[in-house]
């Protein structure tokens, strides 16, 4: 049987392929897709996005906590439910805002 592209010799770089330049810093990294960020740039963007997301999540959680303190009766069960919902809202808002900010951060030219 005839096999195509099977010379018996492995690639110089293994299975990852040729290095591709990063969209932002032109650092070449094997296994990177065209038009994607390298691991260093992706980590910098994640740090910046997490900083912004943390601020929005704290504000949203404080607003919900104030509303729950004002509207719910002071029973133990409802306060526990309110605290759990504030924590859940913080985590959800932080995750969503972090993802949105990472997608829409402008590329920086260095």
C-alpha cells in the first residue's frame, strides 16, 4: 500500500510544527496558530483582564449584598442563601467580564 507523506523521518520540531510569530510581540512559538498570541502575551492579557474583572465583580456583589440586606427578612436561612448568592454572583461576573475583556483588549505594539 502506498503511504503519502511518510518518509520515516520525524520533523525537526516533533509534532508541533514550525514556529509561528505572535500577533502582538512577534515572538515565535511552535504549535501557535496563525493570528494567535504567544503564552507570554496571553498571560499578560489574562492578568490585565482579571484586574478589571475583579473590580466589576466586587461592585456587582456589593450592590447585590446591599439589596439583599435591605429586602430580605433577618432569618438565618435567608441570610445564608443571600451570602451564597452574593458569592456566586461574584464568581460568575468575574468569569464573564474576564473573558470579555480578554477578547476585546486592543493589541499593543511593542
